[in-house]
């Protein structure tokens, strides 16, 4: 097998990890566990307390993952162990997910702990997965490879979610009425096991065919221990933030427009339920978005080759702006389907190209550290959007203007993105990479 074939196989293996881990995002984070938590695990608590505890659980897990990302990323860069850290966090996530099988009625604390373990494993593994992107793809193809990864993730996550929903909704109907609740609980808990198995099995390609990148460090770091080196690097990055002015501005820009994107995703079902959209439509639209987003993620990868990643992100944010305005007029179920389809056209593309654009403007031997910061900005991007949504809803008495208000994030994102000089950012990254030396641990 020649070098080009080996490289293409590594790219295919890398994209398969999106297929593997997205099962956690769809079944555990989005669709099944939140319902099981409130209706079973925390059913012994008042509904408002159960909802609050779930909110605390998700916030704690996101905060821990965000704080660990840059530190562990810098350690992984220094040791030359990005793939090793990916493996460790993948196994942590798989373990936490599998343990959810044993959560029964009243086990809200157990469910919270196991979810936090799973979420830390999920988010942590993504830092090192993203960090491998600049190593498996060159500058000319990084946008397309990132888009292929997101497409695989949408298909894989959507496929297992569809299987799990069918298992939870259809299998109990074949049993007597007095057994349906018990069988539904069993099918739900088996869906947690299915996610763990799916995640583990489909992680094998990246572990087998993607090589650990060579260790490259700064001169003078040869005798540092990993933790000492990681904090030194983080300190230098903060001190030299102006040195990475375009990358830093892009991170701020990403945080701004991701607030709008994330709020549309997280508040869509609540907003839909408020205006009378049925549960079947809400679930059906979620599945449709998963499968429809895949080809459009690939389309944006193709588009970036023609007009560039930056202009492609402009396009996606413009479409999101139209969606925010159209959401104000939504009143019928077909409106919800139509807006869901519109979101699907840009969701994968905006995420994939943000990831690849970030990858172009960082020294690739420090990719885990910088993607750790990327993860921090991503985790904290669900603060301002939901807050604005809630404030506008309280002031106006309904959520229609809340949806429209999200256009502020998209317009601000477009403006800030015009200030990012991608070519200058790439040249800074190349110059810094050339200063590093190759060495062994």
C-alpha cells in the first residue's frame, strides 16, 4: 500500500470516530436520557426539582470538560500522545454510558454521576479527535475532511437514535398493559448499552489506522515534566494572545455565532411545544435533521473549495438569520418541518468549517492545546443565547420575539468574521510550527 493510500485510509478512519461518538450526542444528550431522567430516575422528586437537577448536571459536566480541555491538550501536545488521550477519554465515556443501564426509579444521583463521567469522556475525546485533524488532512483538504466527519456523525448518530426510538416505542406495545412500563424502562436502559457498544466498536478504525503524530516541542522544553510544560505553554499562549490575533478573534467570533446556533438547537423543541407543535412532529423533525444535515455538510465542504471556508460560513450565518426571522411566523406543524429542514442545510456545514478554519490557523503540533480552547469557547457558547431568549420571552410574554432576537448573534458573527485575516493567521501558524523541534518522549 503506497503512502497516498495509507493517508486516505487514515482519513476514512478519522471520520469514523464522528460516526462512533455521535451516538452519545443524539441518544444520551439530546433525546432519550433527558426524558428517562425526569420520568424515571428523578420521578421521586417534584418535577421542577428534577428539571433543575438535570440542568445542574449538564452544567457541571460541561464546566469540568471545558476546564480540563486546554490543560490536558497542552499535556498531550508536549508528550506527543494525542491518540493515547483520545483512547483514554473514549473509554471513560463508554464506561459512564454503559453504567447508565443500572439506573432505576429514584436513582437520580447515580444517573447524574454516570452522565457526568460519560460527558467528560465524550467532550474530552473530541478535543483530541479534533486535534488529529490537521495531522490527517493537509491544508488543501482540511475543510472537506472535517465536513465528511460531520456528515458521518449525523448519519451514525441518527441511525442509532432511530433504532433506539423504535426499540423504546414499538417493543413495549407487544406486551400486556401491566408490563409496558417495565419493558419500556428495559428498552431505554438497553439503548444506553447500545450507545456504549456502538461508540467502542466504531472507535477501532481511528485507533488502528491513524498514527500518533510526531512529538514536536519548543527548544528548552526537553527536560520539562508534562504538567510543568503544559502550564508553561498555556501561560505563554495567554501572554502572546496578540501574536495569534486572527485565531483569537476567530474564537471570539465563533463564540458569538455559536450562541445563536446552539440556542436554536436547544430551544427548538421547547419553543415548538409552546406554540402547539405535537410530540410526533418534534421527534420526527429531530430525526430528519440528523439525516438531511449529512449531505449538506458534504455540500459545504465542496462549496468551501470553490469560494473558501470563510465565505461559506458567511452563507450559513445568513441562512440562520432568515431562519430566526421565519421562526416568528411559525404556527403550523409543516412550518416546523420546513424550518427544521432549513436548519439541517447549514448546521453541519457551519460546525465543520468552523473546526477546519480553526485548524488552519494553529501550529499543528500544538493542535490539542488550541482545540482545548476551541472546546472552552464551544462549551460556554450556551450562555448568552439562552439568557437572551429567556429575557425577551419574559419581557414580551411569549417566545416569538425571542427567536427573532437570535439574529443579533448571526449578524455580529458575520461582522466579526470580516475582521479575521485567515491567510495571515495561517502564516503565523506555519512560522511557529517551523520553530519547534522533533524529539522523543
